[in-house]
């Protein structure tokens, strides 16, 4: 490899541009999820996940051979991110094929894995980059993508029996009268006719405009506010630890919350996340900041672990793939917009205080919007039950009239024969 390779580039040059590459990669992962959902509907979870892991492997491996940082925008920021998107989206959908009663707990267990890597991976990356450089580190990370590639073959969607289909239709009776178009080779925008889902798809991204600001800028704020403090990175580790605990805890709690009322758990999580964001500038003691991060991580796990169960409740299993895909696609907008705005505020005001105060407002607004979802859902259910009840009554009357007319005809024939 030539001397201009990433391994020999100055550390400062890599750090500044790598931040932009990582931001592009994270945004692309969520931005491509609607497209990944279409592939999931057409080809199934297994083929989509395997294909995504393979593309991600190619993107990550090719990133290790580039001779300058600029090609990483393509190899890492786009190719690798798109592959991760196609591998990630089916992992949320496949769980609904196996679990119904304990779907919340299962989602908590699955998503808790990312919290474990949030804690351990930075330590591993620091050792690898310091010893072998960035290029060889990317090659080592290809091992994880290959494991993900093999894991995709374990996705075996179960064929629903007639009894399962019957229970599924009764569980989602709200949609029994509204025929969505069958899975097509393009986007199914019919799910937005479900008002509760449309409100959910707006409220979640609205809340996330401030949600990612602490995760991106917290460490920089700690370096400015607590310059003498050692092991400053522990604040992010605290968020990762309690986020894993929160995913397991609230995933299990969600199984006991009936139907769409699971949304109230997300409302609670956004309330605490917004409040904790506003409290970050108020912490003048490092221990207080640790406590704030622990609470924030706990409710971060709550928000993430119940996304898929709520989607199943709102649109049903048939349309959940694209419902999740659209939501993750909408989430890419605040993910890429919110943190840069906070960075601009820091440059203008020479402090992160205002950025964190403002970051706490969108979660509170988004949580307030989500409060209306159970009411909207129950109202629609009542309307449909009335319509269905009226139709059933009409059918019963028609059947009764037909029986009466047939019985009267028989009686008339018998009387004629007697005469």
C-alpha cells in the first residue's frame, strides 16, 4: 500500500473527515430501509438479509483498500451503509414470524446486543487502530459482517396455518374491513390510510430532531466542561449499559401492556430523554452527569425495544415490513439534521448549553403527539365495530326474513295439498 493510504495519514486529518463519513453512513442505513422493506416483501427476510450482509462486506472490505479518505464516502458511507440497511430491516420483521405473546421481550433481547457492542466495540477499535491502523482495522471488522452473512441463512419464516391466519385477522379486526393492496413490487402507501400509523410515523421523527444530539456531542461537551476529569468516555458507556438494561426491562413490560397502549411507553421514554437532555448543561459535578446519562440510556432502551411491537399492533403482520421501513426512512432526516444544527449553535455561542436545552424540546413535542394514537385507534375501532355490527344485524334480519318466507311457502303448499 502506498504511503498516502489511510494507515499513514495524519490522525487529525482522518478524525475530522471520518466524522462526516460516519454521519453519512448512519443516515444512509435508515434512509435505505423503505427500499429494504420492499425487497423483504418480494424476496423474503432471509434473501434480503443475506444480500445486505454481502453488500456490506464488499463495502467494508473495499474501504480498507482506498488510498485517500474521499473514496470512503462511496465505499463506507453508501455501499457499506446500504448493505447494513438491508441486513438490519429484516431482523426486525422476522421476529414477528416466531413470536406473538412475548414479542416485546424478544425485541428487547435482540436489540440489547447493540448495547453490548456500544460498550465493547470502542475499546476494541482503540486497540486495533493504535496497533495495526485504520485499514487493517476495517479488514478485521469484515469478520463481523461475514458472521452476519451466515446468520442471515437462519431466517426461516414460518408458514401460517389456517388457525393462525384466523386468529391474526381477529386480532387486527380494525383492518379486516379495509383491504390493503397485496404485497407489490413497489411501495405500499396504503398503510398511511391508517391514521394511527400516520400519526406515529410523524411523531417519532419529530421527537428525534433532538434525540441524537447528546449522543453525538456529549463527549465534546464533557471535554470542555470537565477538562481535569479522567476517563471521560465513561459517560457514553453508561448510556450503553443502561440502554441494554432498558431494552430487556421495557421489552418485557411491553408484553403486559395491551394493544396500542404500548405507545404510552414511548411517550414516557421521550419525556425522560428530553428532560435529561435539558439537564446535561445543569450538571456542574461529573457524578451528576453520570446519573443523567444512566437515566437517559434506560429510556433510550425503552424507545428502541418496542418499535417493532407497536408497528405490529398498528398495521398487522402483513404490512409491518414496509411500516417499519417507512418509519426508519423518516428517522434518517432528523438523524442527519439535528446534530449538525447543534454543532452550528456551539460554533456561534461557544458553548453546548443552548444546543442541549433546545435538544430536549423535540422529544417532548413528539411524545405529546404520540399520546393521541391510542385514542385515534380506539375511535376507529368503534366506528368499524358499529359498521360491522350494523351489517351483521342486516344479514341476520335478511336470513330471518328468508327463513320466514320459505317456511310460509312450505305452510302454504301443505295447506293447498290438504284442501
